[in-house]
C-alpha cells in the first residue's frame, strides 16, 4: 500500500488551477453521444477514471467492467437494456457488487427490459438482454439515488412510448435530475418536470448537431474552498466556471461564504477565491446537504479544522457510495481529535480534543476521503493512504496542490 506525506511551510496560498470538466456532465453527455453519435460533440470532457471507464465501456460489447464507477454502472444498465439484440454482462469491483441497484432494475423491468442478477438479488453483476424498450409510465422511489432517475431519463426518448416517471418519497440530489433534464433539452428532446412527475416524449427524428463545452467540476473546486478557509491569506483562481451552472455542488460557494468567510468572484474564465479576514465564524451551525451530498466530506473536514461544531443533514445516500462515507468520516476525524455522532442520514461534530501524532488518513477506496482531508496539511503534516485513489475523479489533484506550494513525499510505514 502506498502512502503520501503532505505538508506546507506556511498558510499562504497563491496560484491558478485549471480543473477538468465535470464528471457528472461528462458522463451524461457520453450516454447521449452513444445514443446519437452524429449529433453530440463534447469539449473539455472530464479526465476522471470514472469517465474514462464509461467511455471505454460504451465502445465495448459483451462483458463490461466498471470497477468502482457507480455512475457508469447505473447509466450503462439503462443504456444496455435498450441496445437491440445485444447481450451484456456488467460487473465491477467487490464494493460495486455490494452497492444496491434493485430500484433501477425493477423500474427497467416494468418498462419491458430483460435483466438477470448473476449473483445476489438486487446487486451487480447483471446480465442484460438488449431489446426495444416499450417504456410508458411507472412510479420510482426518489430517496435512494438520483442516478437511477437520470439513467432512465437519458434513455427514455428512445423508448417506444417515451417515459413518464412518478417520483415517490423524498427527492434526493434534485439538482442532478435538473442537470439531466437541461442536457436533454439542449439535445432537442421534449422533457417536462412538473411537481413530482417527469415526462419524456419519444424521439421521432435525429437530433440536430449540438456542441457542448463541459464546465469544470464544482465538487473538485470544494477542496480549494476548504484550503482558502484554512489559509491566513489567499489568492486562488480556478478555471473554468460559469455563473449559470448545471451542477448542484455550486451551492458550496454560498455555504463557504456564509459559514467560513470564503469569497467567490466570477471572472471571465473562472472564479477567484479569497478569505474575508473580518468575518466572524460561527461556533455552531446546521446545514441540509440533501441536494449536494458529494461536498459533505469537504464541509465536515473544514468544520473540523476550524473547530466549528455542526450538524450536517440530508446525507442518506452517503452510506451506499464508494464506502460508507459517514462511518469513514467518523473513523478518520477521531484521528485529528474530532468527536462525532452519526445517524442514518446525518453527521454531527460534538467536540474537539488535542492530538499530537501525525494522522494517517485511510481512504477506503474513496477519492473524496483523500481530497477532503488533504487541506488539513495547511495546519499540520498528515499522511494519506492510497493517494492514487484521487484518479477516480481528479487525477491531477496532487500535482495541483504541489503547484500551490505543498510538499509531497512518499511515506513508509
């Protein structure tokens, strides 16, 4: 197992970082391009392993191995079900085979798809017999994963009768559903989201040619917001971000301004981040992250570093991610002296204790664990286990930290 020691001589930050395109946008556009290859053109595609895995799988027949890529597993399940007269096996890592997919498979079966479980009922791997999907109307639980809904939406226009989804229970990560909807509209697909129902009309003609420039990833920007919150003085520019973003994680700019004093100024080609030295930080706050759960780990670590007690809610999806992120956060925060309480859908920071040892942060095969904890190196040296895990979403993360003056050393245990 590889380990990386990370530290910085001072708490001053200055530099410019170019972050690759959004993984969420890229993966949706790749499915649309596979469905309509002569109509979709993509620039600034994500360089993440997840996107590379999906791109490779879309050009492969037979057995598709998505490794740890949960989005690829869900999107491909719907896509492959609609590939006429083709048979696929979709498998992944050991953890992927522990992540539920029953909600999506049940929905696709109701729409006429033919899908078998190869091992455990409700979990990958899957055997999919591609066919003309009839489509139509069905109810789907919206509280487990928005990716199930997006997977259906992305392929709904090629279903014979289109798609009518009735969303039951609490809608989680709604901005990701909105992102899918807007991308479908830009392609020329007729889609409507009204109250708790989504309507997608069957496509009768080939879409017009459309070029997409993928905005940089807001989830990846969150680590720089955390760094600025920890800094004594900062002058950071991030490329390429838009005022009108499709990404739900753009909410972090308001969260970090309100609670941590991080200011965001939009420039021509991106955003400029700085810290307001006069802002008084709260002793405690509550925040519902149901609409942007991917930034929960970053916010939790930011609160830990600044010694701010908090209650982060709306985190029910974190238990089925690359790891049980709530449990992983609790395990690793205690190493820096932070006591927490977790429930099925929340994490609360209770109190702080002094710890003198250099913390060794386990990543649990989860890219966000590595990157969320890394900004703490502004305060103290720390060691990250399995640093290459960041390649899942942000391959250049360590290189970009080095450009800001961080020292990175291979570490032996």
